[in-house]
C-alpha cells in the first residue's frame, strides 16, 4: 500500500512537471497571449463588400463579397497618387499652372475639390495633398494632365488612365479597371475590396504617400499669376478614422451615387499593420463604424 502511495505521488509529480514545462513553452512562444482565430467573433458590417489583410504578408483576415466588382468613388485616387509617385525622376517641387479646364470640370460634375485657383502655380507635392485630403478632383485632373503623354489634354488624360490600368495589371489584379483619374467614371470604373486593399498596400510602400495619407490638415502656399504668395484655406483629411481610431495611418475615402460610401483604411498597433476596404456602406458614420469593426477584428486575429 505504501508503494502504491509513492507511485501515485510520482505520477502526480511527473504530471505537474509536464504541465509546468508545457506552460513554460507556451509562455516562451507567446502562444498564451495570442487569440485563437475561432475565439474572435466575426463582425457584421453594413457595407456590401469588405476585406481586411495582414499588411506584413498579405494574408486574408476577413472577407465579405471581397471579389465582387463595385464602383469605387474617390478611392480611385489611391491609384492616381501611386502612378504619380512612381514616375521616374519625380520632382515633387515641380510647379504646375492651374488651368481653367480643371475648374470647369469640378463645376460641371459638382465634384469634390481642393478649390485650386486658375493661374496659380502649385507644386506636385501640394497637388498630391489636395488630391488625397479634401479629395480634390481638380488636383486629380491637374496631375493626370501633367503626367500623361500626348499632344492634347484629352490624349494626356487617356494616357495617364492607361498607366493606372497598367499598374493594376502589374499587381496581378484581375477585377479592377479604371476609366477615370478620380472615380467619376463613365460606367467602367470598378474594383473590389480585395483589389483596392492590395493597391493601397502597394502605395503605402512609398514614404511620400504614407506621409500624405496620415496628415489630418495641410495648408498650401501657392504662387499667383502676379508672383505673390497665396495661402490657401487648409485642406482637411476626409478620413475621420485619423481622429477616432487609435493607430490609424490612412488611407482614403470615396463616395458617389453608385459607389455609396467607401473607405480604404489602415492602422498600426504594437508593430502590426492591418489594412482593408469597405465598399458601398450607407453613410459616412457607417463606413467608419464598419472600418473600425474590421480593424479591431483584424488586430484580434493577429493577437
């Protein structure tokens, strides 16, 4: 009987040691701090389509109609900026003279604008801020006209849009097509939550792009026809997440009658970056709510 008691004690001691070793291994690897994927409740979003991925390796964290083609609104401008920033020998201090055509365009379409003044000389850097913060379609037109090739404005714009489509193909995107430089398309401007997220992830590799899209407000000083300096009214970033979700680093809003309310978003917490897209949400507050849910879900999945 005494031997039996000793045997039981030995078994208990061995089991306790095994548990201790296992626990130590888990603590060493950080496994106890990670949240198992199945333990995280998948959120419900109002947006018709959504996608989230781990920006470090491109692995999917959430999908909802992620490959369904939809109108993208001004999230198109992510690719506009990407194409400009990819130009060889790019000079961000190059000055562009604002043409009446750019102003007429935003008036015709009642489009979002940076309120650029005809005749003013504006740097490419300033145009990029005017493109991405207030979502200026006038800035988009100026950039497309400047960085497209051709003898006429129409030809240059068409060439620039061609560069946008070439960039999409180079990323291996099969569900994206652009027929505009700003999202005001002619019925053939579309992408998907997955594709837009990949475009944004690629664009975020550029330091200038990252600096622009995380900026909440920017005041441009332009040069007037007479050579004097004009201080423009401050451009405010339309991405409300920058002020309402800790760690947000971008990226771009979009809206329109067909697109409804869209948001491409990214945030970094504890050295991890989650990036994603919601398309066709129902309002500005709702697209932000959808995005916050998906960001929090993404971080929970990563642990």
